[in-house]
């Protein structure tokens, strides 16, 4: 992935002009709630950019949040929007396949980053990094375009996944808890099919 590409998008487009925008990331929040995490849990949002997830988690009382993104522009917008409310968020600027976790997390959340990895090498790196980053018994949420979803996003070719695809890939490191499909509506009314899967790290 190219940081210049994503910085350009966040420099030119507002929240309502990007397809992935969600005022309330309902499905992610519901899945997170099902894990019954303590408010002291360390949570990282992968490719979180300017997403609203972290502020909803802050409102729920979670204290240790990290947002990782390849785009400095996206994280700058996130920081500016939250202001003092986001003062304790750890912002991490890196390509996910170059990420070196400095702490262990209780939850890894990824909505719409994994499907931008289109080579086996990058996919393998991602899986190993996610496993390394999570505590034993920690949870992972991954949400990607499904087989009936778009073939491109933001001008980039993506990888589509079925439930079985994700279970096979992540099953080497994680135990599947549940998967479900969801149709996301973009700010301009287009529909995009996603697959969500929740996993627990194997000890």
C-alpha cells in the first residue's frame, strides 16, 4: 500500500465523500460487545483512519485505544475531530505489514484494511503480526469485501473473501467464533457487501 495514495484521498475528500464512512459502526460495536471486554482492555483499530469507532469506544468507557493507519492525513483529521476527548489515543502511522507491536492487545479490529492486501507475502505478514500483537485469548475482528462485494476500492484492486476463505487463513492462529454478512450503504446510497468474522487467539 502507498501512503501517498491515501494521504491524497484524505486531503481531497471529506468524511461523506469516502465509501467506507459509518456514522455509527454498528456491526463492529455489536461484535465487540459480545466479547465482554473489560474497560481496561487494550484495543487497536487497524486502518482506522478517520473512523468513528474509537470515539464510540471512548464513550463506552474504554481507556486504552490505538488507531493505526498508513495515512498521516487520516490520523490528523481523527485527532483534530476528537480534540481533548481523544487525548489518550495512541496514533500509529505505518503500513500494517511493517507494524512492530510494542504492547500486546486484547482486541484487534480491522474493517476494510485486510482486503487491500493482494499478495500472499503481505497476507502472511499480516497474519503473523496480528498473532504476535494479541494476548493469548485475545480477540480479532476482520471485515472485508465478500465475494459479492466490489472488486475495487479507491481505485485499487482488492481481494474478495468468503466465510470459508477467512476461516482457513486465520484458522492457523485463531479459533473462529462467528461470521456473518452485512451490506454497507455508502453516503451516496450505493451498496457494498461485506463479510465479518470474529476470532479468538489460540493459546
